[in-house]
C-alpha cells in the first residue's frame, strides 16, 4: 500500500484572481554586503486572506513508493500527487536545516501562460524544494525538475534563493496549454551586492553562456518564439519584456517598492532621482538595475527597517496628504485604484502594508554549523507595527503563539501572536502619529536585545554541539526561542493595555517621567484633565473648504 502525506497548508498569499498589487516584497543581501557575512532574504507575505503562522516540517524518512498530495498554497485546492523522496529535510518557515532560504513575489505576467492542469503551484514548489535541496543551485535544479515533470498552474513568479555562499533571483512562468512545464531564468547576485523584487518581473537580458552566474531553461527563448512573443536575436531576448511587459500598475505599485529599498540601502550605489520616473510609472524604458552595490554593510535590523518603509521623505510619501487624515496614516484601505469625474487615480503601495500575514528576515550564517547558523527572524502582521523574533531552523517545535492551527482568519485565538499584533496595529491606525512612535520604541528595544542575546545563545549552542551534545542544543534553542516569543507576547499585551488607557476616546493622558499616569491630585484615581493636540492646519483647511459655511461660528 502506498503511503500518503500532505503538506500542512493554509489560505496563503493572494488568490489568483486578486491583483498582484496586493502581494509581496523580497530583499536579497549577499554575504559580502552584510555586516556579519550572512546571506539574507527578507519576505513580507501580503494578502487580505493570509493568517500569520510559522510552518514547521521535521525531517523524515519515507518508505519506498510514498506519495505526496499537493494542495494549492493559495486556496487549498487539491492538485494531484507526486512521488516522495526517501528523506526530507527539516524546515521552519522558509529556511531549512542546511541554511537554504527561499522567498517569492508573484508578478503575474501573461495570463494565457497559467496551466490549469498543472500540479506544482508556486507555494508548494517552495516548501517541497526546501525539504529536498541543500544549496541554492540544488534548489534551482530541484524546482526545474518538479516544474517540468508535474506542470505549473500558477502565475509568473520571482523567487529569492540563498544558501551560506550564494544568492539568486529566479523568475518562472508557465507554458499555459501550449506545453507542460515552465520556462525560467536564474541570475546569481554578485557578492557585495543586493537585489529586490516586488511583484514585477525584473530580469531583463541575461548572459547565454555563463553558467557560474546565470542558469535558464533550455527553451526559455525558443518557447517565446513558438508562442509568438519574440522574434529578435537571442542576445536581445529580455525575460521581463517578453513574459511580463511592464505597465503603469506594475511600476507604480511594484517596482516603486524596489526603488525605495534600493534608495534606503544602497546610498550612492543607487541614483534614486534618476529612476524616479520609472518608479512612478511614467517611463517604463528607464529600467532600474537588477542589483546594486551598497556603500555600507547591511545588518539584519537594517533590512527589517526597510521592510517597514512607507516612502517616508520621498516624492511618493503619502503620510501628509488629505487621505492620511489628521494623524498622518501611511495606509489606504482598498481598493487601490479609483475614479473621479472620469479620471483614474491610485493609492500608493509601500513595502509595509496592513494586510501582511507574516514576514521575516532569514539568515544563512556560514561561519556557524548548520544546526545553529540557520535562523529566521519572524514576525506577523504589519511590519511597521510588529517586532521580529529569531527562530532557529533546528528547533524541535515552533513557539505556541506562531504554531499552525492556533486560530485562523475566521477564528480568534487569545494565544495567537497574529491576533495580538493585529489588535495593536488597529489601535495605531486610529491615531498613527501618536501611537506608532510608541510602538516603534518597543520594537527597537526588543530587537536590539534579540541581536545581543542571539550572539550569546549561538556561542552556547556551538559549544554543546562541539562537545557532542547536539540533542541538548536542539532542546536548548527550542526553549530559548519559546521564551523570547513569550516575552514578546507578554510585552505586546501590556502595550495594548497601556495604549488603550493613554489614548482612550482620542484623549492623551498626562504622564510622569517614569511613564506613570498623573491624577488630578484628589487621590481618587481620576486623571488630570487630558491633552488634546492640535490638528494639522492643511487638514482643517480642507474641512473648511468643503463644509466651512455649515460649521462656521456666527
């Protein structure tokens, strides 16, 4: 009898019918560009139906003839089954025990190239590959084999792939009903450089005879000719222009996020002004480079902070216009596109967004043994109002607050980090300019402590492993990660209560230097009369313009 298993799935990322402007952002940092010599990938999984939890698959041996049932990562639809391998590696989120990391963003591309009969959807492709591959190059080979054998039912996809030595961006699109399989190209990011992608295909022309730095499916160009998409010389072939031609939305809602990430991280290595018209969707021929070299080395917290970006201080900053309200809210509720008097307009889509399910910055730290070096800094909900906590990829279990099945998008759980962080974020959205800075203080303190404590924990774990006590090390790292996340959730529960007390009803209570609330001196726990900060004048003027004659004093 065959043995059947299935990957634990959830309603994840965006359904195929959702516009790609609601989707994800990745940043790739090579070891030569990072402060500590790690390869890093960041990923925000953004969807209005995604529940934030940390997927955990222990390593396992499989009997001959075992089969794996595939359920579509987005919607849970059964797609078919594939042959299982004899042994699968442990994965925690998007990193495995060998320090292989894979992230993604969907770029959509030509709609006719979606193959409805394919089995291997993009989400399943990530997690199955993490269970089967040990290096980035092995991951690319594994993904190719799965795509060609079982077919690809998803839209076009950009994958971030990294191990302890190399970082790659791989772009894939199906062949529709023309042929089974997919076409793809993968580019190695040069050491010392960074890359980013955000729901728009980014690989332009590529070298045809440089397997050290560029890999591609043998028919990536010939299929384009067969389908009638391309008729030029091979060396002129552009993957993005052929399979995902840029339009206004692809630039403004997607490439603008890459522009902002490069602007924040690269320094003089990226001329933001030069490419502003591209980011704004006004000049699609002025393509940004695929990767850039930063002036200074980048830390894990630098990457995390870019994932919290709202275009602050740039031409795309949307925290000061009328839509931001009196409290400078850097979010706009959906829909993103709208019309007035026959003219079409858009709301900005920044890297940080309200509909994030989970996000992370994963590190492959090659100077440490794999058991310790593989770590993912994991968080849930909106990156701008949530904190990251480090989780080793060799833990024996994930913390309860992140565990699969602890609540869902339709079921509240008081022990779920996702619901807790959503509560705090929703409070911030009401009074953003007052509340968000207080949340950020807690984020910075918690993450700085984690950075220091993680180093100390690394040293202890390495000593255990060197002394032949790997099982003790796994238990110790599991206990430590669980303890850090419990501390985080306790702190955020206290923060939630504090914010409610301080800002209830739009008031601001007075506080002493130690943070305690001031009373009115009568000794009956009645607060001192609260403060009412002034509204921005530009917002008041807009009210007067629209409604002034009704509310004007006479």
